[in-house]
């Protein structure tokens, strides 16, 4: 099957989604989105990219160091707001020295607005639907009690508004991240959220949801970026036709370019982060300029006649949004195919997987891995997810120490997983604690205070010390 045939489903989905967008771009909204730049106030948007850097409207390089705030569970409301107010949670985030929050969400949240003819889902409905009547009513009351001005009828995007506004007051960026299609704990190969047109990943709904969030972002000057999708991976037991879901680089590029077109048509100011394949571990074919017909991909679907086809190389600069794309990668110790037990090897793997786009020198262990090509062009790359238990083991964890060293030495922006000391619902259980989280179960302090003081604060400070260096000529 030819390249155009693989891209067409994504393009067709974009056209279908565009027909269902609620409204054209409002001129007043666009003016508001540029207001910070005009007034010369933080965050000096809109942002763009210049070679390896994210830059603000003043031409200064911007660094991010922060945390993931989960909000893509079944209630589709950011976790923890029943324990502490939005402002109290953000004060905790700010106290570490973080400046960036990757706020996860489900496309289902926007689907439900369309199902309700444009009306958002109220808090009480969201909680009862996700938790049942008794617990849902109880949690609703707790949320309302903790957050002044909210009622049981406050909508989910009103919650987002409050988070973005309070974050702006504290100098924090909010980065909406499409974590899943159907709200649930992420991720595996059989959850229906894995690949384009998987049963919980209808492409037209995805485009529509991206455009909705891109339009919402125009109200908030500190929402300078948003993601396309979290942790793409091979789908198992998918019901989608294989013609639209071949797990390979061509399907990936066809769908990602169409989705970025969708965002750009709604909000051309916003940065868009592109995640990689195999649970966001691999962007090598893009950054290294490989032939997409034949580029290697772990567990990928082979294009049998790939060597007989005309080579296809992705050219980011050929798109109108070429200076709006930032690459993002993840790495966890449970990786199926990458060695996470030796720091020199980890650094070589990170370079090969996509961090070569930063223009950094190839790590020494590339002499061992023998797979460290230079990048086709320089592009910003961030590490938007990684994590481990928040206890004394973090000080001797090979992977965590290596990631800290790699990001600090190479000025890499990052966001750790995660903030959520407890989940109101996760994998079917309610009131679930998380030992990998920064906050305690009650969201009113830290799970591992020593780690905050000796690990996260110094790391954030070192990472952000490189910010706001002029890169303009």
C-alpha cells in the first residue's frame, strides 16, 4: 500500500472533525492570546522554536522543569482537589521550584460536551458517573468545600480555567496532554487507546478534541503548548481495519501531520509536542532523517516492498507549523526493549531515540551501541515522563540518576511522574495511593520530604538556571 493511501484516513478524519468544530476562531480571543506579548509581561508569548531551543516572543530560550498532574481518570477532573484547593496544590508545586505542569486529560471529556450539545459536565455528574452515587456525592461536597466559588454545577473546563489562572499568578506553565481517548488508567496494548482508530481512539474525535483544547488555550497566556497524544504503541485486539492502523512510521507521520494541521487551524500560536512510538521511547526515524519505508521500529509492521518504494523522509521545516513542534520522549525502568541499568548505555539510547535533535555530542557509549547518527535538523526535545518510588531508593537508582545527569548537562526540559499521592479511582479501585507520587495521600504535603529537598529542588534549580538566555542574533 502506498504512502498516500496510508495518509488518506488521517486527512479524511481531519475533514470530518473540522465539519464538527463548534465555532470559527474569534478575533477577540486571538488578540487576548497575544496580550502578554503586547504588554511585555510574563510569559512573553507566543512561543516558537529556534534550532534546539523553545523561545519566547523576546527571543529568549525557555526551560521547563516540572511535574505531571493526572486528570485523565474516569471522573476527568484533576486529582487531589477534594483534599486541597487548586491554589494550595499549586503552591506546593511552586515551592519545589517547578515552572511546568503537564496536565493530563481524556478526549472523552470533550466528546461528552458534544454529546450534551456544547454543555460541559458538572462536577457532581462527573463524580457520580465515575465513583457511584454515594462516593460521588461525598467527593463532590469535599471539592466544593475546598475550592471557594465552586458548586456542584461547576464544569470541568471551569476547573481548568481556575487551574490556569492560579498557575499564571504563580509563574507556572500549563501543558494539556492527551493521555487517553476513553478516560482510564494508562497504558497498555489492549486498552483501546494504543493506536490510531483503535476502539477508544477514533481519529475524528481526537482531532475535534485537540481543536477544542487549542481554542480553550487562547484564553490563558501561560498555556503556550499542548500535546498530540501520550505513549503511542502497537494495538493488540484492535477492531480497527488494518489499512488505517498499520503500526509503522508512515501511519504515524500521516496521522500526526493531520492532527497538527487541525490544531494549527484553530490556534497557530500554540506549541505542539510530538510523542514517540513504543510508549514514547522512539522518534529516531524523524530526528535522524531515516527513510520511513524502511526505518526500524520495535514490533513495527513491516512495509514489505519498502526498499522498492521511493524513499520518504519527514521534513518538519516544510510545514507551516515547522517552528511550533517540540519532540517529547519518555523512559521508565520497565521498558521492554531498552537497557536502563547502565548510565553510559542509557545516554547512548536517549541520543539515538531522538535527543540527537538537540545537536549535542554523541555519548561515549555510542562506540558500543553503534547506532548514534547525527540529527537531520536541530529541534527541541523534552523528557516529559519518567519516575520511580519516592523513598530513599531514589538516591541510588541508576536510571533516575542518569536522567538527572543527562537533562542537567544537556539543558533538557522535563516533567516527572507524578504529583498524585492518591487517585479517586484507578484501575477499578477507589481511593488508591501511589508510592511514586510527590504528594502524600491527603495532598497536603510531601510523601518523601528528604527527596524534595535533596533531589527535586536541586534538580529543578539546576535545570532552570539555563532559562532566558538570548538565542536571537
